[in-house]
C-alpha cells in the first residue's frame, strides 16, 4: 500500500561535520523507507500492519518526522503535515486527541472500535479510543517547522496544528489536573505509552477485575507471550476501559472515578517540552498569545516536577495520585525529564550518571527499566527492552543541554540495534535481539531520523535561549 507515492525518497547526505555515530548507511535508510511504504495508508501510517492496524497517536508523530524527508521537499512536507492533520481531525470536542483512530474495520486488534463505545464523544464518522497518549505532537511540530519551507502554506498548516495542540494541552489541565497541581495524571497504563512498566504494577493491582466481559486477546497470536503483558495485566487494562465506557467517557468524571491515577514523570516531561516548543512556535506562526499561554503552563509544570524527584534513586519517579505516595521504581520514564531540565540543574547530572550506568549494565540500551533491578525483564515489553523512540527523546534532551557525547552514545546504540536486528518493535538490551512486532513504523522512522544531518533542531533552538523562536 504505497499510496502511489515515490519511494524511496530523496537522499539526505550526511554533512562532513557529522559524527560517524549519527550516520546510518544508505542501505539501512532504503530498508527503512520500504517499511514505511508498506505501512503507509496515504493519509496516515499504521505502526505495524499485523499487530496494530490503525493510527496510533504518538507513533504517527514520530513517523511524520521521517515522512518529511521522503520524495521531493514539497512532497515530503505535504505528507508529514497530512499525517498530523489526519490525527488532529479526530480530536474530541473537549480537546482530547485520542490514542487510536480506527480508520477501517479490522479484527486484528483487541479492543477494537466497537468495544470502546466512544460514539457519544468522538467526531462523527470515525470511531476512536477514549484515552490519550504522550503528547509529543508539539515537540514534533517544532522539528517539522524548523525543517520545512516555512512558506505561507506551511505556516497555515502548522498554525492550525498549533491551535489543535494548544486545545489538547488545555484539556490536560482541566481533565487530568483538576486540583491545578501543575502535573497531569494518566488514567490508563496505555496512556503512558509504556503499557506494562513496573511503575504501574501497584496502581494496576488495585483495579478490580470482577464482572469482566469475555474477550480474546489478539496480540499474543502475533507475538510470543513472553514478550507481551501478562493476561492479568490485560484483564485490568480492559476493566478500566469498561469502567470509563460506563461513565460515558465524560472527562470531568473520569479522573476522580478511576482506580488508576498515576503522575508519570516521562509523560509530564513530554508535555512540558511540548509546551516549551509551542512557546517558541506560537509567535512564529502568528499566535503569540498561544506562545505566552504555553510558556506559563511550562513554567508551572517545571516547578511542580520537583515533587517527583527521588534523591535515593537519583532520578524522577511516578507518584500514585490516589495514595499520594511516590512509586519507588527506576524506569526510563524517570529519565525523560532530560527533555526539560536546565544544563546547570544538578538533577540533570544525576540523570546522566544513571543513563551511563544503565548503558554499562545493558549495552544495547537505553533499557526501559533499571537493568540491575529485580523487576527488570529484558524481553517483556516495557519492563526492560530498549525502544528507539525513547532513545530518540533522551538523545534530543541531552543535545539541548550540551551532552552530545552521551547523546552520541545512545544514537550509536540505536544504530547498532538497527544494523543487528532490523526494524523490530523493541529490543533485548542485553543481547540486541529484536523483539515484538517486526517492520515497525516508528523504528524505521527513527532510523531515518538518525540519518539526518541535524537530529535535533530543537537542540539548536534551545542553545540560542529558551525564548528564541525558530528560524523564520
Ligand atoms: C504499544 C506501545 C505504545 C504504542 C503502540 C503502537 O501499545 O506500548 O506505546 O503506541 O504499541 O505501536
């Protein structure tokens, strides 16, 4: 399903100043393009044809970065904006951008469109899930804009997307931070994008699973059970969907009614980084007031993030919003605040030390769980394996603070995983073996991103100072 586009696209030549560690060979880029071509559905991209046959929120955002480099510059730009326009077209009237858009009928995934029962809330025509995902959209928009033509058409398209992102971020404040603490809760582990992380074990265990309807998992027919969440986890995921469905997906009711309410430092750091991106991007696309609003939100959130710092762990950790207790676990979510800390913040140095230690223990990293921890499982989904999108976010954060050395190490690890094991969904951080689904879109997108001469335009922007808008 190449959608009649020209594949593979234009070559991106590495510049002479590029470090070798950031360069992906041409063969790899060509293979990455063919993975994206196979998963292309013209107006959106599926994460993987077999395992995830619909549009996923943060997958599409990462994929848009790669799509921008495919075909002629105008073709690439058009396709990248379109990927995101398709996603935001399904934004709910309350502002939420859902985690899955079910564009077609397909019985290869459970829970599918009919199970969610979101007809009352999702925009007419296309069913969606009723929960959201990590808000990387703002961050990605800034990257796309800084590499775009920045002509009138690009400005208009980017401007509409900025408006959608701002509505989404406002929704987070209202629906997920009703006490105005500055930090938002996730109400389902799927919202974190790190479904079965050890971070969520205790909170998930409090989700009742009596009276569950009979259902059949589809994921374990495609991927080995040892690499996926357990049946018990799955029961609780489904129980939450059933509960929310019973509340008519009313965002005002969900937060306090949910037995699962977790403040995830990774999720919040992504939201803050996206708000900072909006703060720079707003004025550049004719929305200075959105820029100001986003800058205010980011300042409050950054302050509040300190509540999640664990001096014992030397990193950030989750907080269970029901018990108000910190969750004593070291996962990659607690390292993602490298996206927002200032370079002279001592906590940044602790996070860098953690990343170095994790890479020592699990060289094909960065693992999703501390490799020396009892809960570390190198093959099971988000309980140990390495994911290239989290590597990308870490490297991006490190570059903006001048830690290119560590960012290069992470990029080198991503590159060797790609070369060794192809475009797997995730990888064993001890052996480098590919795990989960194969021919995965966001992994292919990250391969292409690694081949870009400047992997992080955000880094350059930030180095000019936080208030500086991107190139006009
Ligand atoms: C899994 C991942 C999630 C991702 C989705 C589609 O659910 O945990 O982060 O968005 O698959 O790839």
